C-alpha cells in the first residue's frame, strides 16, 4: 500500500511539474516575443579588445574601431556610423554600410587618435552615432533604451615604444601565453620597457598599414598571414615605411618571406630539425674563433635550416643562419630560425632548480615553463644584442611635411614668362638697335640714336612688364603637389607621401575625396565650429563631408600606398665609362641622379628609359643636380634633394643605390573638385638593381660605388679616429695623423681583378704633407707623396700588386697626413695664446678600373 501511495504522489508531482513547465514556457515565450518586437531597428556595439593583449591606440596616430551592426528589420538598410571623441565633437570619423534584412555585420572604421598627454590619463571616451543614410536629412536611430548616442572608451598608450605580436597561442584566450609571448616580454623588460604587448586582430591587419601606425615593432610567429594577401600587403608596407619586423621562421610558413619581400628574397628552406644541444655562434668573417653558447634540452628545440644570400647574418647554429637582418626601405627585418626557448634563460633568483648561468662557452640546462614563473626569464646574450637593435626607436622621416610645404607653395601664383620669350625679346631689341644704328650712320645722323635707343628700351621694358602683369593676374584654381614616391623593391607596391597646396579664388563646397585609400589631413585651422566628417564607403574610398574648401590657399599632408603595374624598377651594369641601364614603369624622367651612401653622380635618361652615368658625372659634396644653370623648377628640386640627402638624422640613407629622378606625373589619388589646374612635381626614389657584367669585360667603378671604413694597419695598429665611418665625416686635425681604410667593391662584381686605381682627395688647411700607402706582402708601401697639398689631389695607382682585392671584395690603402718636421704649420712657436691652425680632409674617393673574373659569388 505504501508503494501505491508513493506512486500516486510521484504522479501528482509529475503532473504539477508538467503544468508549471507549460506555464513557464508560455510566459517566457511571450516575453521573448515581446522582446523581439521591442528590439531597435539597428543594434550598434563596439568590439572590445581580446583579453591577454591590448589594441594599439597611440596619441596622434591612426587606429581602427571595430564595430558590430545588427539589422532587426525585414528590409535592408543604408547606414552611416560616425564617431567622435570627447572635447572634439565636430571632428568625426565614419563608415557607410549596407545591411541586408535580418543580418549582422562586423566592420571597422579608421579613427585618428587626438593628441593626449600622460597627465590626461589613458582612457579616451568616444561617442558614436548611427544615422539613416537614405534620409533627406540626417536622422539618428535610437538604441533599445531610446538613446541616440552610443558611449564607449578606448585605452590609449603613452609608451614611447609599442610592440605587437601575431601568435596563434598568445591570441588564444584560453592559452594567453606562449614561448614567443614570454620571450617578447623578456626582451622588452631587458631593454627597460613595459610588459605590454599588443595583439593585432585580423581586421587590423587586413585593412591597411596606417592602422598599424601605432606599432613600432611587430613579431610574427604565426602562419595565418600566408593566406591573407591583404594582411601581407599591410605588414609589408608598414615594414618598408619604417617598422621593425621580427619573423620567427620556426613558427611561420617560410612562404611569408617570399610574400613580404617578393623577388628580393633569395633563400630556401632545406629542412626542419629538432636540436637537443644548441650551440649559438657569432657570425664573423675575420677568421677569429667565435664565442659559443651551449645549451642542452630534454625536449628538442625546433630549428629551420635555411640557405639564404644577401643578408646580414648575426648568429649561426652549426654553420646555418640562426638570426639575420635585412634592411627594408625605412624599416628593418629580423629573421630567427631557432625556436624561442633557445633565446632565453631564467632570471637570477627566478628559480632554484634553474639558476641563471653567466654567458660564455658554458653548458646550461634548458629552462622549464613549469619550473620558472611567468616572465621570470631574461634573453640570452645573443638575443639581448638582437633585441637592442630590434626594439630601437623608429628612424626619423626622410622628407617631413615641414620640409616640403614651402616648396609646394611656390607652385601657386603667377608664372614667370619663359626664358625663351625674354631672351628672344632682348635679342630682337639688340638686332633692331644695330640695324637702326647702321641706317642712321649711313645717313650721317648717328646722334639720333641718343633718344631712339632709350625709347626702344622703354617700349620693350613696358611690353615685358605687361606680360608679367597679365601672368600675375591670371591665377586659376590650382591643386599643386610635391610628392615623394618610393617603390618597394621586388614587389609592385609603391608608397607615396607629400604635401598638396590648393588655391581656390571663391572657395568650394566640393568634398575632398579619394578612391585609392590613403590618408589626407586638410588644414583644420578655424574649423572647430562646424562638423567635419571623414566617411569611408569602401576599403579605399572615402570623402571629407561638411568641410567647405575656403577661398585662398590651403595645404594638406597626405600619404597613400598602392600597386603600380608595370612594376617600377631600374637595372644597371658597369661598363668602360661608368654605368648604363634601363628604368621601366615611369615615363619622361628628368634631372636624374644616382645616389649611394658614399656619393652621387649625374644621369642622362633617354626617352626610351635607357640611361647612362659616366665617370665624369661624379658630383662634389654640395652638388645635387647636373645642370649648370638652374631654372626655378630645378632650384626647387635641388633644395628638395639637399634636404633628403643631407638629412643629419638619416645618415644611413640611401641604404642601397637609388635612381633619384623627377617627373611631372600629377597626383591623381585625391580629388578637390572639377576644373582645377594641376601643378607640382614628383620625386621618384627607384631602387637600383646592379647586374654583373660579362667576365673579363673592362669596367670602371666610380667612387660613389666603393665604400670604405677604418681598419687596422699592416702591423696591427688599431685604426685612428681621423675618419668617422658612422658620421661619414673626416675629423679636423692639428697634428700628423694616419688612417688605414678598407675599401669595399660591390659584391655583384665579385670575383674581380683590378688593373688601375685613382684616389681623389680634397684637402683644406695647412696639411703640409700627404702620403698614399698600399699594402704588399703584409707590409706598408709608399705609393706617392705630395708636399704642401692644396685643394683637389689625384693619386694614381698602376701597380697591380698594390691592388689585390680579396675574395670578399676588399682593398686596403693607407693615408699619412701632416708634416712632423714642420710643426709651425699648425702651432706658432713661443706663443701660447696663438690660435691653432687645423687642417682637414674634405673628401676622399677611389675609382677603380677592373675586370670581373671567374664565376659570380652570387651564383
């Protein structure tokens, strides 16, 4: 009976539970239905940064705001999302989107972070609006709470150095760390920087390089970029624009180097191995025994054996490159082929079971993640050396906007009458005067020329004055641009930046727009009272809305990247009187020069793109154009080249030989309105590819192509400081000094045999004596001595025994300067207060006659 009662009780409970479930289902269903009915037309939200990292937002730099949009209606919608920051409500950045019915879209919009100081904190509040783009006037859409403004905040970093990491493990919310993540933090801490690491998202990488602008360094430890052409292009342009990229080849697809560097990458992966004992050697070429660091591992460390050429190898493992550098435009590329675990050890006191060992030829037990607390690592000595260079500050701009604004403004205004018109008019006046003088002389009335000549001069002068006046008052609406174009070697990518000046007599309501992306910031002076909105409607299409173009002249800075087909490139080879080559991709080049870190020479470019640079076209230190008489345009170009090549903050430029040439190609990337005349000029910095001449062909290598640096004397004496290779300057001296120099022949010519050389030296001051030395059989040998040298001096070397070039392309010569027997040249005897007279070598160059022999080392 108890079982029966229990059964009925259970049945009753089940029936009651069923009834309650039905009631709850109905109530909840009605609530859900009411909630769906009450949903706003459009839902807007900002996608926050993932945990474990930060998005890189820095004051004054471009960034990306990721947004999520939901269309809850049965019809598609055209929307405009606009965002502004606290304190600047009239400066907005927006995105136009089309949302299908009942759909969700995640997109992004570029934003320019306003200037901020650390005292203002890190949090930056923003407001977002969602507008109906199809409405005749701007109509705000409300959210589910009835609000028309969407509030939010982003964190802005004030760090002087920001490092990003692309790592599948570090980007995993559950993992939140990896060996590469730990190594990156260890390197930053070792350089006195913070632990913060930015983890860029796929949307940031795929948009464009300007959204990576806040990053100073980027570590790539993932293969996901290899299948994303947009992300690869963004990282490549960011790298060549001045970023520092570290590719961990053990964690990435080796194709990434080919995708980033194009035809310039000359290497191939042989295989991948696991090493339980790792010996890291410093790569040296002088034959000395390199130091070795040895570490044993229980779990093998991944190592990619890579055969590569034309790179600067820093460290090796078993004769294979473990870390090497490549210069990429204004940026730097570091590639490591050894796993991250081999580049770090525990910090002192970080783990009792894994004590830190001093550097040197020692054997260490590899650290374990389980034994060592997170971030209690320090980089090894080799990695510390690499990190110091990698985590360094960005290089300064080559041509800042301030250096271009004055020149571009000169294009706006009246035009000076052509030189031919002026010379022709004056020549005609002289001819008329001569004819009138002969005629008056034949009539015996020469005295009449006393008033005819001045009258004729007044008439001609009045005519020229009228021509100038008419030109001055005929200024039309004009857009003038001075732009600097840098093709990325080995690829079709081209980077452009510059300044544009726009003159409008009556102003214009026409929006400024672009169809090839990029960034353009107009002069916003006096515009704070009106709404200005930069709106993107596609990946590369944007416009400045509600920004009237004021009457008069306005300037704007711009930058844009894109593809150029056919590829812009220049190739050249040495011949018997200099260089000859061809440039493709750019028509009608003028005022061209070839520039290296060690000098410049003039170039003649023909209409078919072929060019020639002869040995007689080598420039002096202060020469930047080959023309003797400079017109106004050439003077502007000369000043621009001087700012570029004499930039004391960029003594490394150009890192590789360049063909610097000018073209009148207009800037078609930005549109300021119809009917504007286009003026300006474009400086092309085209990387020059040297091709090896035929074997045994007689060639001349001009001085700008042979670099030199200090080296030890034949007896082992350390080099003097008379020549400063880093600054590329000779130092002033008042006492006798000497210098031994190691000249480097272009590697594309090796192996090569020299038959004759010419050393050209420019001196200033009371040197007294100058002696050129060579090296033969390990000893110094005098070649030629000049007493009381003045100005430009030429030393001839015709003995092939003194011109022995090593397999690495090096030739050693010495220089003794000063006269010990005549100290009175620089120091006056018996007068302590007398001023010391200094002398100085102003310049030195080596020109070499040679023949390539055998097989190229690059083959």
